[in-house]
């Protein structure tokens, strides 16, 4: 595992992010994942996020309502990628406002808080459009994936 990826978040910070994902998903059928890797490499970061989205099988949710927060540590960049189901219903400025929220914490060096804020904001929006019901199952892991 890359040392930059390992140093990006402490074990406790990772646990807090996973807790935020579980909290956000408690009230929605939507699925939220966080993926951290050193760099998008030679790929455009958005294209790499889309590739990771597919690799994590996030495009297999029943309602196409998966959200990936992809972080390329060495590139000092990230992307919020939402599947078609959610992009069709969220307000036009939604991802921009969520991104701004994350950036404001990242600029302070508080990467965990930025990711937690982003996860919870995405969860609030998912809840409006994809409310949880008793038939819902957690379709994807809540753990942070790393590349």
C-alpha cells in the first residue's frame, strides 16, 4: 500500500468516515463509497473516478443511486461521481456545493472532516430522492477502498 494513501487518514479517521457512511445510508436506499489512491495517473481524474465506480460495482445498484467520492492523494484532487439515477434528480448545483464543502475542509488539512461532511451531505440529498424502506438492503460495502 502506498505510504501517502496510508498517511492520508488515521485508523480512527477512517472509522469515523465509515460511521458517517452508515449514518447517511440509514435513511436512504442510495449507496455511498469513498475510494482513496495515490494518483489518477495519466488518466483524467473524472475518467479514473468513473473507472473505479465501475470496478467497485457501484453501477449495479437497483436504482442507479450510487455516489463515489474518489480521492487522488498525490494529485491533491478529488471527484464526486454520482450514478445516473441520482444525477437525474438532484439540483444542478448539488455536486458543486458538496465539492465546495469538502474543499473548505481539505484546505485546512482536515481530510477526514471534509469526507465526512461530503458523505453526510450526499446522504441528505439521497434521502430526499431515494428514501429508505424496509425492503432495502445494503448493496455495497461501507468500507473505504484503496488503490
